[in-house]
C-alpha cells in the first residue's frame, strides 16, 4: 500500500477501535463485564494497529504487549511514549481469550470470572491507549 492509502487504512482501524471502545462502555453499563473486557482489548489492539498503518508499517498479531514492544522497530521516540503502558498491555493480553470461551478458565464461564472492577480497569486502559494513538494519527 502507498503511504496515503496506509493513512486512510489507519483511520479505518482507529474508527473501528473507537466503535469497540464505545461498545465496551455499553457492555459495562449492562453488566456484561467479560464482553466489556474483551472489547477493551480489541479497541486497544485495533488502535495500535492503526498507529502501525499510520507509520506505514504492517501490524501483526493480537498481543498488545507485542504491538507496543515492536514500536521500537518503527520509531524509538514512539516506542518510548508507549513504554509506560507495558503493564496495561499485559493486563489486556490476559483478556483476549478467557473472556470469550467457556473453556478459557477452569470450571467457570467468563460471565462468572469477570467483575465490574475488571471491566472498568480494562476500559480505563483502552481509553488511555486510544487517547495516545489519536494524538499521533490526527
């Protein structure tokens, strides 16, 4: 893709990240905490992938930690900006699979495993990531 096309693609990914974030808020308000956690992870992943496209790079994978860590291959200053979010990335990575599957955790379903506190923490982290990404791509 050309640089111009990648910038358009970045905006598409960021729009979808924003939509996922808004859906996480709705799920949280409706006490669907596992779904709110997962959508927060998805919003963050898609926002970071938008950043990759914006910088004319090709994102790969679902790990927030890895997506942040590999920013050092794009721009060291960019990487340093996101380094403070490494612990947040680890938190979100733990929400990728067990929030969705009944066999992701032993003997309980995601609905029983995740609380309002979990969802709110994931939402705060997603908002932080989306906010930083938005500053770069707008």
